[in-house]
């Protein structure tokens, strides 16, 4: 495997406030058969042209990975490159998605499931000190987020992918607008807005690791307690104890504290999920606390 893709070297620093301040390179790894529209290659050409007109200190690489083995090998190369250069990455994987939304299909027809892909992406995210921006340029790429587990490291800081089938042309138009918006504004929200403005019908899912953590913890709370608010759960338990003539009777505050003690260890998994044990500064980046997470779990909108 090549340890470095073809690069376009620029001269102006991206060390400015905002989402892109930590990003030093874009890797586009494409796996499409001969004769197909190479949207990844086209994007690489467009981004190179844009950077010629608007110089930035950004490496832009393009690689073709015909098979699953080559795809995994290039992901190892990216991890090693980040460890060597400290240039955190936007990684785009351009290919076909499997119809059952469980993984990707490579140019040679081989299949690579999300669970096989995830450990490689986790390693890249750790090498990036939890700054990996992941773009899955394939049908159903948005479903990768379903692999998120609170007891595992997150495989990205933020990711973007289609949540249904779409044409190569629509994907190209949407992602081109996304990247140009990102390079100009250095802001992820502005980039998403640019993508939607360019392709209003673009089917996509965008998520942060923090948002998915809230979703995962909300699911845990709801599975544990059928979604009832903490105080309501405590009141119900006290009522049951009263009917059972428990002596001495605990107060609602006692039961609330007992519930918290049972639920809090699951929330504390965030130290592993966000790699706070490896990078203590991540604790200030992800300002989460148990009480906020419980409120989010009890909200119709777990992000709210």
C-alpha cells in the first residue's frame, strides 16, 4: 500500500477558529468499477481546482481501492499518516452501499460490513485525537451510525452519509457543494446548508459523536424505565413499596438517588466512548453531565 496518496500542497494555514481548525488533509478513497461515473475522482479534481484559486494549507489525496483488502489497507495507511504528520483528516469513502444497509460493496464485488469497517475508523479517530470527519459517499451510508455502542470508542467526531439510495450525480452535486461550503466557511453547519441548497432533495444523515451518545443513553434509559421521567419513576416505586408495607419507607428523594446510582455507571461510559481516558482535554470539548443526559432521554427529542 502507498503510505501517502497523491497530494495537493497549499500554502495558507487553516489554523483558524471553527470546525476545520484541526483538519490538515482530505483523503478520498474510491472503489467503483471501470465505466462507472467516478464521483470521488471528480470531487478531487474540483477541490484541487478550488484550492488553486483559494490557497489553503491542505493536503488533498485520491486513491482507488478495488477490493475490500485494499480499502482496509489504505485506512491503515491513513491512520499511520496521521500519527506521523499530526494532520487530522476528512475521510471520504466513495463506493456502492449494500441494499440491506449493512455495509459497502467494492469495485470487485466484495462486501465490507460496517462492523469490519468500524475498528479501522476508530483507530483513525483515536490517531486524530477524536477529530475525524467521516463522509460515506454511498447509498445507505447514513446507517453506519447504527454501529454506535456506548461501551466502545466512537469511530468519528462527525459523519455524513446518505440515508437511502440515490444517483451518483445527486451524490456528486451534493458533496461538491458540501466541500466547497466547508472550505469557504470553515463551518460544518454552513457546509450542510450549502449541500441542501444545491440539492434540496438530497437524502442524508448527519450526526456528531456527542449526538449519538445522547441517543444511545436515551435508549438505555427508555429501555430501563419505559421512558418515564426520573421523578415519576421514583414516585411509582415509592407507591409500590407503600403497598407492600415496606418498613421503613424510603422517601422519593431516596429512590431518585438510588435510580441515579443504577443509571450513572452507564453514563460514565462516556469516558471510554469519547476517549477521555486517552485525551483528558476531550472532557472540556464534550460538556456532558448525567443530569443533562437524563433530561435529554426524557425529552421527545433526545438532542434537545
